[in-house]
C-alpha cells in the first residue's frame, strides 16, 4: 500500500530534500498513515482528528494524508460495499470519519493547487421520486473521492436542476431514481438543461435500480453506474479525461 | 397474433382459495395473477371510469404518506370489477405506513413525514398510533367483505413497514442507519413501539377475517440488506415474527414484501412462517436460483420486470418473458405470477394486457 523507495539525487534544494526524506517513509510515518487508513476504513471518527494532527506534526503533507489515507480507505470501503462485505452504516461511518478529518484539513488546503477539489457535482432525485438511498450513498462516495457535492434532495423539479447548474457550475449533474415511472421524467430534465443552453457545459450521470447502460445511452447520458462505488470511480474518470 | 387490446376470457373465476393454495404450494387450477397496485390510467381504461388506483382513491400512498381523512382505499365495487376483469383472487387494503403523528401549525394531527425524529426525545413527543387508526382500516375490511359477498374474492391488508416508516419518513435514511450502530437504544425503542402497535393491528385484522396478511418492509436493495444480518437477526427478525404471529396462530397465510436482494434473510423469513415471498426484485434476485433453493419451502411471487419487458419491451417480449417464468416457476405449484413492482401508468396498456393474458394462457395446470 505505501512503498518505500530510496533515490540518490545531486544538487537538490532543501525543500525537495524534505519531501524526499518523507518519501523514504520513516516507520513512524508509515504507522501513522496506516492508522489513518484503518480508522477511515473502520469508521473510527472519534479517533481521526488526533491521528490527523499526529500526521501533520510528523510533517506528512496534506495531499498524502488525503490521497493515501482518507481517500484510499474510502475506495476500499466502496469496493467492499459493492461486494456486500460492508453495509450502509459502515459506509456512513467511514464517510463521517473522512468528513471529520477534512474539517481539520480544509482550512489548511485553501489555495493549495496540489490539493484542488476534483470539482463540483450537483445531484438529486428526479421529479416525482422520493427515494434517496442510492443518491445519498453516491454523495458519500463522491465526497470521499474529493468532489464537492451539492445535494438537491428528492423530487427535484426541472428548474431546480437548471438553477443549480447556473449557481454552482458543476462538472457533473447526477440524476437518481428508483422507479421506472419517475425515471420517465428524465428526458424532461435533460430538455430543461438543453433549453437553458447548459447541456454542453455539464456531464450527465444517472443511477437507480431500474437504470441500465441502454437506458443511459438512450438519453445521451455520459455516465451510468450500477452502484455508488462505481459511480464515484466513473466521476473521477470523467473529470480526468 | 397476440391480443393486446382486451383482457381475454380466462378459466376459473377469482377465488381466494386458489391464492391461499398457491401460498401453501398446493395444487391449483391455474397460476394466480397478483398485482399490488394498478395505477389510475390503467384502471380507467379497464373500468371506463375514473376510480383512482387499486391502492387508493384520492391520493397515492405508494409514493408517500397521505392524509387518511382525504385518501381512502379504492371503492369496493370498483375493485371487485377489477378482480373480475383480470382474474385477481383478492383485493388489497393499504395501511403501509405506521401512523405516528404530531400537531401541525393549525393544531391538526398529521403523520410525521419530515425526517425530523432524530432521537428518543423527539420520538417521545409524538402521538402514537392507536385504536382509531386500527378502526379506520377495520371499517374498510368490512366494506370490502360486504362487497365481495356472493363472490369468492378475498381481502387482505398491506401493512407492517417496521423499519421503512422510520428510515423513509420519520428519521431519514442516513440518520436511521447511523443510529442502528450509534444509538441503539433509540432504534430499539422506535422499533419496539412500532412492533407493539403492529401486533395489535394484526390481531384486529385477523379477527376481522382477512384471508391472508401482507406485511411489507423494504430491507434491502440490489446488492443486499441495508443492515448486517447480525443486526437484522437481533433487532428485526424477532419483531417481524411477533407481528406475524397472530395470523400464523390463526392459520392464516403470510405473504411478505421487500424489494432488493434478500439472500441473507430468506431462511429467517421461512423460519418465521412466511408462506410467500414478493415481489422477487429482478435487480437482486434470480428467480431460477430462488426456485432451486427455496421452491420446495416458499411460494414465490412477482419478478416480471417493469422496466423490461413491461415498460420498454414489445408485447412479444412480454409474452416470452411470462412463458419463461412459467417454465421455471410453475412446476410443483407455489407460484403467484405478476410484475416486479406495480402496473404503473408508464407501462403501455398493451403490455399489461399481454402480461395478464399470457399468465392465464401459460399458467393453466
């Protein structure tokens, strides 16, 4: 998971040397990172703050804490949730753990281009549908991957999505729906975005029990995901293209 | 040539004994057809008049909590006509959500549906369901029983959302799920309180001679249970068993409804005494697999996918799918045919007609 490498470098600045020194991963650093990963995996939100402070105290940079500790653990959480090893409360506790850690780290991140958010996602359950289990899991996983997510809630009207796109300039707009009957409103949602001249500025995503790849293709939706973990991976792929 | 415009004549009038025999995996003349909900546009086409949907007149409780002073079950005569048109053996009275209430700004008691109940303190401020809520349903049972006199159409009640009322409407999904790990006393209290009411409810409807009971609680999605099996066995299974007990003691069969993949809980349901599992969500359950594993212990119901073939397929696709289901599920009895969810307005009427006609055609023994 965390590799230790040694490199011989000549004529290097102190700043780079410091980073290289960390790259060699002193055992203490390795131990702290493993603790952060483990705490996130297990949902130990009560311990994470002290572990993050410890990491910062040891000079571990924020990007490493997030990418190799928090986000990496959330990826495993998502994978294990997909295979049925973990359940909804497990995922929520892990997400809460990451949130606690990020609450400490965010003030330190501001302006650091190396740790930019992956972008904003606007997500909601389609008009007429009141189910949000899947949507909430997608939000948890997407935040775990470094996205900022704006949750529009349930039974979201066409105009609310349009207004949110104008306000938040998201990279991705996600639609969730549980019933075929309510997913039938999806074309109207897409039309509303097109009529507002916003379609080309966003990537669309859709998910829900009856949704299939064919369903997504039928309406020109770029991202389809059968579960929350895959959805978050697809979001990352989409913004990194 | 597939008939798609009208429901064809079928053999064997609606008869609750057919449904009950299917639940018990006993011989029947034909596979019963069963739908929890036929939406209003289909109903109107069937009856030639507006009559609401088969769960309600004046609202849509399948989509959320409704004002029970405004919304009532489908009128009895309309439902009898529906059953006769499609050969359905029983009528359903909806009482899905457990009615905890609080006063609104006008002092009127309304059911809690704003996900604001976050702890024991919040819960204890609510007005709990009581005999009035039960009496309301008993009144409809009597109405339906009166309307079915002279027929063999049965009556059941859809009720018992032990956890879903809380996670969907009263607490919220995330908070409910977290509380299952973090605030167990809260979860225990709300589940136990609800259980006590639902036991009384079940006793009452059994005394009113319903023909079977239909507890429903969505506890899973397509990849499995929402909560770990260990938690479910401790907190949910014993309570749902207690809720069903009055019916089982009276020899009345139990059909249980949950969406999703139920592999981790089916054995518990069988042990509790459930006779029939519905609707066998095709996004979590392979009906062939379930027939192999449980077909000699459980009646299986539903599974014809409302996305495809019912919404997006052709009538030929629908007939083929019904035939394929029959080939696997019909042998040995213990099969109640129907959709994987409900006959929503979005399903083309032709496909609904085709499905019913195909069930009658291929379902004869």
